[in-house]
C-alpha cells in the first residue's frame, strides 16, 4: 500500500483505550456497541456548588496496577492514563519490548489541552495552606503539556523525534497527523494519541466561562448534539493511544492486525469573531479529502465533532451537508456516551473509527430523541448499523478556532 503521491503509507498497528464507559480497547468497544453510557454525577470532588455536576469520569482505573509506584507520585492523572494506554497499544502492536528497534527509530507525539490540572491544584493547595516546603518538586514538570510525551519516551526509551500538540479537542487529530509526518520522514514507529483528566475544581473554573457546558442534572438529557434540546456538552476524561508505523515496517515485523491507514489530513484556523470570512471546518475537510485522494462520495462514515451547542451544531451540520449532500453519509456520534474528552476526544474518535473499519459496523449515538430535521444528517441512533466500510472521516474543532479532519482507510487483508 502506497500513500498518495507514492509516499510510504503510515498505518495504525496498536490501540489502547481508556474511557468513561470502558477501560481497555475491548471493554470500550463492547460498551459502545451496546450503547452503554459513562456520563454520571461527578464523584471525584464535591460539585454540588457548581453549575455543572455531571461528567464522563473514568471509573475502576487503579494507577498502581498500571503505572510504576514512583511515577504515580511524580505525574498527573492524564499521564497515568497515557502510560497505561501506551502499554496496551504497544502490546496490541506486538511491540511491547520494542525488540529490533533502535532507540532513535521510535518516538512519542501526544495531544494535550490543559496540562496536569489535578496535580497542579493539589500542589497549589499545599502552597496556600501548608507553605512552600510542602510543594512537590515534581510540580515543575507534572503540570506541563509535554509531561506525557516525556514520561512515555523515558519509560520506553523512545529517542526519535518527540513532541506535543496542544490544540484542545482537535489535538488528537493533529498529533496523529504529526506522527504520520515523522513516519514518512523515516522514523519506524511512533506512539501517538492523547489523554486528558481535567475533572477537578481548578479545571472546571477554566471551562465554565466558555458557556458551552451543559448544566442539566439528567445524564440522559445533558449532552444532546444535533438534538432540538441541545444545551451544551458534558466534559469527560480519558482518551486513546496508538502505534503508528510505516506499512513496510509493520509487514516486516509480521504484525497480526493493521487497523487502517492514516490516509489524509487537513487543519485550519477560524478567522476572528465578527470577520466576514467563513469558518474553516469545510476547508479542513476539503484538504483532508484531497490529501487522501478520495472524493466525498467515497467516504462511508463521518465521526462528527458534535459540540452539543445549537449554533455550533448547526454550523457543523451545514458543512457536512455542503460536502456530502443531505443525508448522504452516515454520521456517528459515539461521544454522547462519554462526553467530550478535550485532548483525548479526537483520539478516542479515531480509535472508534478504526474499530468500525475493522468490524464493518457504525456505533450509535445515545439519548438523541429529537434530531433537528433541518440539519439533514443521517445520524446513527440507538443501535449499531452494519455497513461495508472502507473509508472514514473524523472531524474535530478545538476551542479558540482550531479545525482538523482526518481520513482513515481500512487496511487491506
């Protein structure tokens, strides 16, 4: 398989998922196909005085079972997630020990949004209440956007081109595309993806001013993208990590599964508010399709950004109908089960799209009971839809004007 323009194809050979409705790729995929939600009242802190009291929390994850004890004390929850999901992705790719790889042939590129908020809040509380001598020296690195990249690279000896991309919800797509660039430049294997964990008071007070979070207390009615009752989104935590490598490398290693090819990518930035220029989501999709050398009619499913904010849902629906035509392509919104995971959100959508391509089934959205007819979208609701899938499009928008689109192509047998 050669990518467009004769370049080496970059393929995904390993997936590790940690989500509010499932820890581990298999558990998550079963939950999604069963329509099992993970949105519930917040339990990690007392949210009774906050206007938002629901979230997609990861439950049943014990860091000590997945992360070395010394690293637990040195890193934030987002990094605990990233380390665990990376281990699972490498094992899935048959590269748990990276035998046969030179240190400089492997790298890590992660997505990030807010850094280690929970760790930072705890250490600032120590500073305010107990004094500076009680603040951990690891505060200087645990909060940092690149903390997960650094810890993954140290743990696994990844000395190739490493980095982090911080474009909020769009980060997962942008980081995965950067992994493709690095592979095409000669690096054999890249660990990529994103996880987030900002469900703490400090994290909440930075999110509330956007006015985009749902204030409903009913988990079944709180996050309703493309629905007449849409009133904002529910925040969540978790995400997914991947192993991306050249197809040549994957075949030479005799990997058991190639989930798909990263076939096309586009990214744009919206103009300033009040500008007469249009938003950039349409252009990002067009760029991604052109990069993959596929026409709109070739796309078998779209994994939508699905903000859950009426005016933003309307803008996305208008873009999708302009590109594909009214009700011309199935639209999947599995994030209705998890909430929006910020830096982990697009990564989780990528994982879900790859699993859909593998199994030939589109997962459903839950709780959407009154889809807006004027949006003209073929939403997959209530139950999975079996489809012969070859090409999937994942789109995402990050707060502040980021737009990203990724075309995934099913691997050949």
